[in-house]
């Protein structure tokens, strides 16, 4: 850690630190590897100063078993989403287990080979895989998915034990920073327990998996706030590096709306130093039923193909944007669309930092954005800057 500048009105912070050989001044948006090609990145990276390629995946227990039996090097590489040219850039893996390792494999040592592969295919830093603590169980009723219960796979004691054991495996002959996960499904007691455990262990790099929630999700913001406050009380806050990923791109999105309120551009205000990949909530029973026709897939993509409007903080349908026909055609390509929005986010983070240094707070700049003023009659300003306008804003 080189330097830390904290906004007194919010969790927005500018931190200068080194991650491996990479010099970072956060907040910094990573580049999602989905749909990314070497040719596309080389041609379109433009003014991106620091490029960090992120591959985010949710892993089933059967995937781990198959990987450990695999002997074909190219297939192993594919399972980690790795391409040889990634080595030309800083790159990281952020994986989430959709199972409890103890429940499925007994001892973590039984899948230590997975962690050795995982360490090898993440060049710049290593992120201890998160465990999806909650399992949501659905059933079909009248042709629709209905949630019937939520099962807990791990308690916070087992989660802490898992992190320590995974960290130890990954730290063998290691010279990369190791990020440990903050599970946002374990509630306040779990967060308090893990924060104190992490402090005793001396961990300083963390990542939070939002599981396709918006950056404005009140419950998750409260948990992160509590986690950071414990570190502050132990005089460890300034050395902390925070990565947030799998954040929903928009707070809400309806196909009929030409403009939708952004979520990912606000991750800076919750204290993110590194801003990771976007994820939309998965549909229950996804992949079941008849396959979508090409025409239906195109129709859905036309609704989802949006671009950030930095002046307002709305995401705008490409077809309704101010871009010319050639740019619109390019933005209909998914890989280009994701990369282009990453560029816009990084530029906007630079604008936020400039405003912060000019005004000693980022609050007037972000509060003045049209979307922040308009969304639910301005409630976001209270959520982000800690002053709710009325008691009903909390419900």
C-alpha cells in the first residue's frame, strides 16, 4: 500500500498500491474475459491504462472431480477459461464453489490438486474461491419456478476453517497476493466472526462476491460496512484492498425501458478498489425446456445490449443511444459491448477521482447525476452517503 485518501462523506476511497508488478490507483475496473479475444482487446483497448483480465465462474462439485481426472492439458486450460495470450496482461480468476467442499469431499486436501491448478492459471493475484453458502431450492408450479426453501451449506466456523486451509494450500511457494472472500450470505454474526479471524491471521486483501445483486443492495452494504468498521477499530482499514465482483450491471432492468439505473458505476462509493465482472441473476431451471430460437435470442440481446451514459448514470439501449450506426453495429457484438462499457466505467472512475480531489468529497458529483436524483425520488443519495431522508427509506 502506497497511499490512502478517504472520502469523509462515504466509503469512496482512492488507494495507490502495488499488486504483483502492477501499480494500481483504485478504483479500477477489470476486463471480463467473456467474449474477449486478443484481436478485440488489442484493437479497442484505447486509453485503458491498467488492464486486468478477470475470469469469473461458478463451479459445481462434478466439475472439480472431472478436472482432477483430466490428463489433456488443453482441456484443463479450457476448464479455467485460460488462453495463452492472457499472460501478456495481468489476469486473475474469481471462482465460487456451488457446493461445500467438506460435505462433498471430506477433507480439503482431497481436492488440493484443484487449488494447484487454480494457482497456476491466475497470474497476478490468487483469489481463494468463495463458497456459495446458501442453496436455493425451487419447484415447478403451474409452469413457473417457485422458491420453497433455502438451505445453509456451511456455518461461519466451517467457512473460516475452509478459508484458512485453502489459503495455506495456495500460499505454498507463492509470490502472489492472496485475496480471501467475504461471504455476504452468513449474516452479521458470521461477518463479525470472520473479520476478527481475518485480522488475527493478518489478511489484508479481500473480495466480495455479490452473487448478481446490485451494488446498492442494503443488506450486503450493511455487511461490508460492519466488516470494514471492525478493521477500522483495529487500525487495519488503511491497509485493506477490496475487490467486488459479480455485481449486477443495473439496479433494475425491464425490457420495455430504454434507460435503466446503473449499479456497477456505484461500486466505487461502497469502497471498491478493484471492480470486477458483471453478472445477471441466473434463472431457476436455466437450460431446461425448449431451446430459444435465434430470433428470440436476438430479441433478448437487443433489450440487454446497453451502454453506460456517464452524464446521467443510466444504461441506455444501444438502439436508442446517441451513437452512430457504425458504432451501434459494433456495440451489438457482446464482447465489444462488455469491453466498451469497461472503458466507460474506468473513465468515469477517473472523473470521480478528479472530483474527489478537487472537492475533498465525491458526494456532490455523484449526487448530481440524473439517475441518482431520480431513482425512487432520490433515495440513493441516502443509501450511498449515509443520510436517509425518511425512516421509510430503510424499508
